[in-house]
């Protein structure tokens, strides 16, 4: 029994579905090279159409499941953000301007630009 995890931190049914689809996508993507090898062996044995169908089917299935995992993951992320259970802070322009930069540079030919020199497009 896990006592350190609060009940609200356990993944729900939709999170488990997203994880399952993602794992299936990873498995099918990892199976594509194996299908290619099997397809080459089939084509060398004379079953060209079968080999092409095997490889094409594996690529098509992997692409479909990867797309499904991406769509379901984005839907789940939007649901988490809209429910307020995941805190997202949108940064304005002023938060990006003061990135940590070294004061003394090792580069002698480095030119540091002012913000007005690279934000104006003419």
C-alpha cells in the first residue's frame, strides 16, 4: 500500500488512457525497423507484395497511433489547464528580457545589442 501519495495525485481514467496510447505508440514505432527487416526477408524470398504490405502497414499503424497519442495528450493537457488543476503562468514580454547573461565574456569580439536594436523590423 502506498501511503505517501495523496488520492488527488493518482492519475484518472483519462490520464491512464493517454499513457496507454503513448506506450502503444512507442511500441509500434519501435516495431517499424523489425517490420522492415521482415519485409526485406519476405521480398528476398519472392513475396514482394506481401513484404511491401507488411512494411507499409506497420508504418501506417505507427503513424496513426502517434497522431492519436498527440491528439489525446493535447486534449488531456487542455482539460487539466481549464480545470485549474495545473497552474500555467503566461509570461509577458518583460519577463523574457532579463535573461541571465554572464557579465564578463570570454569572447573579445562579442557585441551586445540593446533591445531596441533587434526588436524593430524595417
